């Protein structure tokens, strides 16, 4: 009886680990698929190449100086016409999937008066990030760029 419970617990843990590994980045992939299915013409590109120590820079994140270090694993880039995806609630989709949102405020307004909004979505877990998604909502185009890797934030 005890052996059977132990085996069941081990199987449940093993299944949970496999499920978590398989779902890495799945939320963003669903968003990409949703956007691509609504758009007729789009430009998309992906990169799957490991670059160790790719990130090594300092940044100001919400008024806090941080040192960003880590490895690049893959990236994805998508550009579509804004009109084709105007009914999609892309920001809500990211939030519903548990991503942390930061709206980037542009201190310098564009000379041509372009109305653009930039949002950054991350899967922050402490000082570690495995996904960063940049969502640019422009006048005519929507741009989604994603970076996957092992990124670590350190206080500067």
C-alpha cells in the first residue's frame, strides 16, 4: 500500500515536471498564433541559437538601476497591420497568462507626432527572467518581439 502511494506520488511529480517543461513559452506562442490567424499580411522571423553571456548591460528598470546578465536562447519577431488586429486584446492576453507588464514612457515625443505605445511583458521570478516580450502599438503597425533565455537581474 505504501509502495503504491509512493509510486503514484512519483508519477504525479514527474508528470507535473514534464507539463511545466512543455509549457515554457506556451502562453506567448498562443498569442503569436492568435495574431497571425487574424492578419493577412505579416512579417515574421524567429531565431533559435544559444548565445552564452549575450546580455551584459545596465538598465534603469522602473527607477531602479539593474545589471542585466545572461544567455540568449531564442527570439521571435512579428509585424502586422494594426487594422487587422484592432479587435484583439493583446495586452489583456499577456496579463491573463500571468506576465508582468511595464508600460515604457517615451520622454521624447516623435517629431512626426506618431502615437506609439510600448509595453514590456516579463515572466519575472525573483531576479530571474526567462521571457521578455516587447509589444509596440504603432500608428499603422503592431510589432511583437520576444526574447527567451536565462536572464538574471542584479542590483547595481
